[in-house]
């Protein structure tokens, strides 16, 4: 363990391992960020679709309320005075 070649090989091996760990962690981080961005976009479009559906349903309920009021006024003679 006193030869310089051994210490050089240990240093090269340690540097290689450190570089490999850095590369792998960077790649994992980028992959996770891309996945999160994709999920954020997917959820955003899903929420916007749900909002559109709720607005359409709200409009249908308003029309239904108007129609029920017209039917009740007609049946009970409210609109005839």
C-alpha cells in the first residue's frame, strides 16, 4: 500500500465512482422533473375539461329551472292572472 501506483489507482477509481454517482443522480433528477411537468400538464388539461363540463351542466340546470318554472306557472294558472 505504499506504492504511488496503488494510490493513483485508488484515486482514479474514487473519482470514477464519484463521477458515475453524479451523472446518475443528475439523470434521475432530470427524469423526475420531466415526469412532474408532464403530470402537471395532464392534470391542468383534466381540470380545465372538468370546468368546461361543469359550466355546461350549470347552463343546462339554468334552462331546466326556467322550464320547470314555466310549467308550474302554466299548471297553477299563475301566468293567467
